């Protein structure tokens, strides 16, 4: 398990890193998945907004308030996940 996670993370590809978080969460290693989600969230991939929201959810559940606040700030305002955080979006004109 750890070897698979290390291998996936070594690629530095968001899609592989996302798979690694799935393996960690499958083993209930939520705290280990959060830093990976945050790394993905700080990147420019299509996984970034989803990763930020997932980090927020996990950190909130684990009582990691400072990390949850960081993750929440990483959710882009124009994202579907911003709506889930009850932000309002400007409608295109």
C-alpha cells in the first residue's frame, strides 16, 4: 500500500496524486491524504478545486480548523465547490 502511494506521488501528476489519495482514504488514512489534496489544490490541474474542497471536508471532520480554513481559501470562487460552501457566484452577462 505505501509503495503504491509513493509510486503514484513520485510522478507529480495530479491524476496519479488523486489516485494516491483514494488509496489512503480507502485505508482511513484521512490525515495523510490532506497534504496531498492541498498540493493538488495549489496546482493548475482540473482536480484543483475538487482537491481543495476534499481537503476542507476531511480537515473539518478531523477538527483541523487551520487546515480547513486554508483549504477553504483554495476553493476558487467560480467553482461548483464554492457553491457547496454557500458562496454566491456572479452570473455571466
